[in-house]
């Protein structure tokens, strides 16, 4: 496995780049906006294709690189379903799997630092965001933080992992790069408590100043969506009502860009063709299944995904590939479910 731990000294943020092999798909966790060019250069040097960019939670101490990476690479942006971010490509929940070629991460909902905090596991390691730090824990006094929820996340979720599990946090302020679950259980001073009440009292007494970037970072990080209005202005969008009218019509085919797990969890539009977003370039290129479908039959391709972000990128790519009738479902399945009959 290709694994890189990258550091932003301004915000003391760790960013993680993972891939199963050179030339393969890559995933990045907790990218920082100011470091995006560095990430892109490393991805090129390692001959990788970035397909997913993940934030463990809405950060308050730096502006995320999710949107910039999406704009540069057309990757899928990922956050937890509790996140208040306007639009991300995919939202995950506790128990899901987050997969790329050759790598599948477990998804654990670990609220407490914020109410949208998640951790991600591999068989030998866990990416804990700001929930569990090396010899510390994330503060719980803003962004709907809750010390009791964090106690549960740490003691009843993370500390249930094997002691040898490597701990990779989103931040470190002392220069430490990695720990283990066993080390933190034994030596983390905030975990040497006897009850949830004792832990809550400890966290309530920290009296920490707000992060310097908080007033700028949080509002910026809550607005990551593509400007779907621009896609609509070009005439490349249909509403959910218009999409419903196209179901079963001979002149159009709906294209579901979501992953199999999303379809199983959130349902499907009847008659839609499944063509996952990571395969888009191949599918719309000359000889690709969607290219041939559109050119041979004249059918209008109607792309859709979870919230409209992947499909907005897909319709732009399809137009660039000469498929001039392609459109997308504005707002995705979220909009569809609001108007579809029960």
C-alpha cells in the first residue's frame, strides 16, 4: 500500500494519502487548502488517480482542500451524513465502507469534538480526526461538541479496537506522528478517568481560546458545493419533476452515478442504468457504453447522483465529449425523494 502522512505546519494538520498500488486509485483524508498544489504534485509523482477526498469533520482551524481537489481532479468529496456542509458528493454513516481500488475503510461515527466527527479504519490503523489525538483528545466546546458523546466515542468505539491498532490523528501540536490504541489507553492523560462525569468535568475545565482561523474556516468549510446554478444556466439541468416525467420515455435514459452501497441504502430510480462515477471517462469516451448509447440511439443522457455534485461534473464532461444532449438531475436523489411518491 502507498501511504503518505503529510503535515501543514500552520494549522498542525496531518493529511493522509492512500492507494493500493502505483497507477491506481487514491484517497486523501483531511486535506488543507494551502497544500493542494503539493498534494497534486505528489499524486502525479506517484502515478495515482485521486478519486475520493474525505474530511473527518468540519474543521475550525483551516480551510479544507476538498473543493479545490474536486475542481482539479473531478474526485468525489466525502463527509459524514451529519455534516452541515452544503454539498458533498457522498455522505457516509456509521457502519458503511469507504472504498477505492484495493482499499476499503470502515466508517465509525465518533461525535464529541463536533457532531459530525467520523473515524476511518483499516485492519491495522485508524484515522481518528480530532476525536482521539496522541496523548490528548479534541476539544468539545464548540460546533455542537459534547464531552459525553466524545467519551462514548472513545471508550466504547475506538478503544474497542485491538491495542496494536495504529492511531493517526488529524492534528498534533508536539511533533508526534503516530501512536497505538494500547498506548493511548495506558498513557493518554485525558483517558485516565473513572467515569463519563469525570471526563466531562475535565473537558469543561480546559478553557481553551478559539482557534485563530475559526471565524473564517468554519463558514468557508460549510460552503463546498459546485455551482449547480451555472450548469442549469447553460441548459444542462432538469428538475426532479422533469426527471420523473422522463422515466420510461423512449427518448431518454437516466444514468445513476452512485456506488452500489449508496443505491442499496438510499434506493434507485426505476429503469435507471447504473454507471458509477469513477468509470465516467471510459464510459463517455469514444467506444464507451454511454457514448455509444447516446450516438447510436440519440437518447438523452440524464445523469444523477446523491446531491447533484457528481452529476454536474459528469454533464460537463459529457458535453466536452460531444454528447450535447446530456443533462443532469439538479439536486440528485435528495431532490428526487422530495417529489417522488411514497
